[in-house]
C-alpha cells in the first residue's frame, strides 16, 4: 500500500486481499474461514470493551481514540473476512443499504 497519499475506503478490497495474503504467508493457513470469523468476533468484542471503558462502564477508563482504533479493526477485519470467504462486501453492503432504506424506520401509530 502506498502510504504517501491519503487512504480511501475504495481501496479496502485490495488492502483486505493483501492482508489476507500476509496472514497466509505468516503460516496461518488452517481453516481460514473459521479463523477470520473468530477474528471478526474478537475485534467486535474489543470495540465493545473500548466503548465500555470510555463511557465509565468498566473498571478502568479509556480514551475515545481506543474506540476509533477498535472500530477500524472491526471494519478492516470484516473486509479481510469477506475476502477470505469470497464475499463481495461492497456489493453486499450496497444491497443491505438498499434494504435498510426501503423497509421503513418505524411502524406508523
């Protein structure tokens, strides 16, 4: 990845492919689908922990920057997981956004 220019989210599929290759090159080759699903759950848990710490719901406190970093880990890991599982995450997100905007927000009372 070229770190001399600003990063864009459009680069995420290529970045995810590169990260997945590096994980494989590091020797993590057994059950990649399961490994990535578990990694995604782990990152989500770390995000929740950072939120709890920041908002005073844990034994220790934490800065907002930890929330941002953990949420970034969730997004990155989601893209790597999608790549590993052969899922076009951009397409899946676009389809889901369409569902969200067409299903309504609340039943009329």
